[in-house]
C-alpha cells in the first residue's frame, strides 16, 4: 500500500528534480518506468556516474511524453529499485526475502551494487538456474505458489501481458510487445530476457518454463539459435500427455548435457612462432594503455607478458585445448560495479587461425566473491 503504479516518480525523488524541469519529467509514473516508456530516449548512467538515479532526471537528451513510446532503458529499472529501497529502507533482495523464502529460492541469489550503493537491478542480479526456474514458475502462475496468492493476481496479469508495443523502439529490440519489465513472446508467452542469453521463457498455455543461464555474447547468432531451437524443438513439440519412458533417449540427453566452452579452431603451430618468440613489441599510444607486449612459446602454451598503466602482468594462452584454471592478473568489478577488486578464475585456449594470426579466448569461469 505504500506505492501505486500511478505515483509520479518526480514526487518520490523531489531532491533530484532540476530547475525548470521539462513537464514530461513531472508526468512520468511508476507504470511508465515498468513499461520502459519514460521521458528519456536513452539511458545515461556509466560506470563512473556517481548517482544512477539522479542522472535519470539530469539526462539532457530530448524529452518526450512518458507512456507513449517504448525505449529499452535499464535506467528505468534502476529507478524502480531506487524507489523500493527508498520507501522500505532495505535492499531489494532483502525486502523480497520473505517472498523468496516462500518460493524456496536459495540464499545464493545476490545483486551487484551500483556506484551509489543501490542494487543494480538493471543488469546485476545473479541467480542459479534452479532459483530462476522457481521465479519463472511463480510468474507463470501469475503470483500464485502452492495454492497461495503471494502477489496481487491482477497486477501480475498486467505485468505479464502486453502494455505497450515496441516495434518502433529506437533501441532496435523488437518483440511482440512489453509488459511491466517482461518481454512478450510469440504464441502467447512472456519472458525475462537477459543479456547473453539469460532467459526465463514462460508459456502459460503449455504450462512451460524454460531457463537458460549463459554468456553467449561471444558466439555469433547464439541468442537467435537458442530462441529458434526453443520454438521449433520444445514449444512446438509439447503435447498434453506425458511421454512414455525412453531409457535410450534419456541416456542420449545425459550424454549431450555436458557443458563445453567454444574452442577456436585452427593450427597448433606456425612458422611465425620462431619469428615472434620472446620478441618485445613496443606499442604506439593507444586507448587501452598498453606500452609493450611479448609472447613466450612452449610446446602447448603461449605466455603473454605486457605492461599497462605502469604495471607488468602475464597470463597463459593454451594452444589447442583449454589448460588449467588461473587467476586473471587484472582486477575486475566484483560486488560493486565501479570498484575493481576481484581477480577472476579463468581458462584460456587459442589456435593459429592463419599462419601469421594467433587467436585466443579467455573465459572467466566463476566469480570468487
């Protein structure tokens, strides 16, 4: 009862309203944020932006009537989390914990913090596939769990049905429309669709939830492949009755259900190894700050050593096959997006794509928080 979808966002954050604000800023509601149909055409926060809610109102781009045009803007999601945390005095996941406990969602779920120490709900919630599946099933049942209505059903119906079209979205993302933070899918479904193929695909008519947790950004057309495979092989293959037991198919599925990282295909050696082995290459000024680099080859590994920002580091690139895990030498963001404090455990693999071209991938395979 502390918040309505019709509440004005500007009235919740009066401290952030600029002088002589656009009337559109004053009109925007919680519902507009839920639909990603706010007054800005694009988001404004970056890693070094000190206050991600404040910049939502400070954004000096062209303004438009809220509630009229969909623009994919995670800043709207950030503001929604900011509203919850301001009104409750708790982090989003802490406030939700009684609901999460009802769903049996583990304590493993957590959220990266933005620079202003709010929950980065725009892209930073981490959950196991099993926990995400429980949340997906809860949404599929429109807020009901084990016969109890835990979230208002009318609200959940609105959230998971089309509230605005997104065919003309400036972001280029086009689906069957958008609800309240849910993407509408063809053939009656809706979804949580995260970057890199992190999906909860929900189809009420088929009583079906499909979960993928992945980072497929480095694989060409991977997201389209996952969606098309789901529609063709799973959704269209559903039937009302249970399938008969099939031990052979079950064994084949188990054999196929082994996680593999994509490998770079190519030659294991090249005449260029002798030319570049141990040679130190000095770089021109560049935006990454590299000063020099050298490659040292052994039978199955290339060690890259380099200087960047007055610090010398190195890491292995294993040729042909993935080698043992190692800590990447440079720190990355861990619990807070703007603080580089974490060395991630990685694996690497590379191959000679051409005689003079060595290509490598380094994958972070966990977070060690």
